C-alpha cells in the first residue's frame, strides 16, 4: 500500500476513530488495510447511490413532462404542491421544485443528518436541471392513462431516489418530524397533508382533475412501495454477528438508535454445532436502511441480517432522538 493511499485512508477514515493527533507510523498494517476496505465500501456505496438517484431523476422527469404537465394533473406531497402552483401561476416547474423543497432540505439536515440532506439537495437540483433542459415526448392525452402512468413513473423516480439514500419529495421528511413531535404515525401525517392538497386541487382546477390526480397519487404510492421492496415506515432489524459489540456500538453512536441484545445460539456445519452469540435487534425508519447496511458491511460483510416491516412504534429512541449521521 503506497503512501498516497495511506494519506487518503488516514484523512478520510482513521481520523474519526482516534480523536488525538497521531503519527502515520502508529497505524498498523491491519488497521490501514481495514481502513482501506472501508474506504472502498464507501466509494462503491456512493457510486451505487449516484446511479439509483440518477435513474430516479429521469424517471420522475419523464412522469412530469411526458404525462402530468400537459394535462395539469398533480400528485401528493411536495411534488403535488409544485404541480398545483405551476398550473395556477404558469411558473416553470423546475423553479418550483427547488423552492418548495428548500424548507424540507433544511429540516432534513436537522433531523436526518448532513449526508442525507446533501444527497437530497443534489437529487432535487438534478431533477430541476433535467426538467429545464431535457425534452420528453407527450406520450398520451387520455386522462386515465396519464393518471396511471404519470403516477407510475413519478413513484418509480421517488422510489429509486429513496433506494439511493435521498428523496426528491420532501413530504416524508416533514412527516417524520411531525410524527416525532406529536406522537402520531408518519402515514397519518402524509394523509392529512394530501387531503389539503387535493382539496385545493378540486377548488382551483376542478373536481374531475382532482379525482384523476388521486389516481395519480395512488399509482405513485404503490409503485414507490414496490421499488423499495414493500418497506413500511419502520423496519425491525435482527442482526446475528460475531462482532455484535461493535455493531451495537455503531447503532447507538452512529445511528442514534436504541438496541435490544438477546443471548442465543447459532448453528452451523453438517453436525449442527452451536455457538453462543449475542443477537441484536433495533428499529429504524426506511430512510435509514441504506446507512445501516453500509455500516454493518464495514464491520462484518457476512453478518446475518433479517429485516421485517413494522407498522408503527411507541416509546424508545425511535421518535425521541435525531439521527447522528
């Protein structure tokens, strides 16, 4: 390993593990190799996130310009607000997408961390640029097809962005914040927001367009759920690992989440040998899943991880402590 890579590793990875100023020679080859592996994991993850977010941007843009804009249909959430204002004021959508989402980006910085906020800002900016510069054909003027397929491509775009660790619709960020503040579910908050949006659409654009827009929202929601593999608002994660203490510390200090540790046994081999092991259980939101998987991979790539959908939670640290990215 040459000195150039040692410098990168020490500056980007190892400096966070030792707060004191140390000389480069104090790092063993094992520590340097481990830091280098973590560096590569981060690079691969960032590249994968970039691809997913880019796919999401172009899919959402196609849904907007290929279907929804020419028929003045809207969606729920921040995109629905942007579409509604664009239809009423003739303001370009690419400007409104940024303006409407700025408060949500700032909110994301406070409750979901700097990395998530930066990714979201980049994703929303990219969406705005594509809407402003890329031409898409108007696929159809049939209202039902516009509502269904416009929602499909828009929902797919939002879903791919979430898989990449960002959002291009900031409503979920607001819903997470309000659910923590008032103790309600994220789903309830989103429903209340969308009721006001579609009521405004019915008043300003007409009942028929509002009804078609509800179809758009339903199509987008179901597609989003499919893209993110049916992940609900909360995910229960069970982790079986020989480095359970390191993973426990990571979840507490890096993820800002509480954990439950079970004493159990794991079996392996033809003879069914068993070995004592500590089993870790934690609950996270779906927006945190990308970060958790990355951190577990850094500690033990072969760790056995089981994820289950959780409808809602009460108490604990899931709603009381902000993320520490």
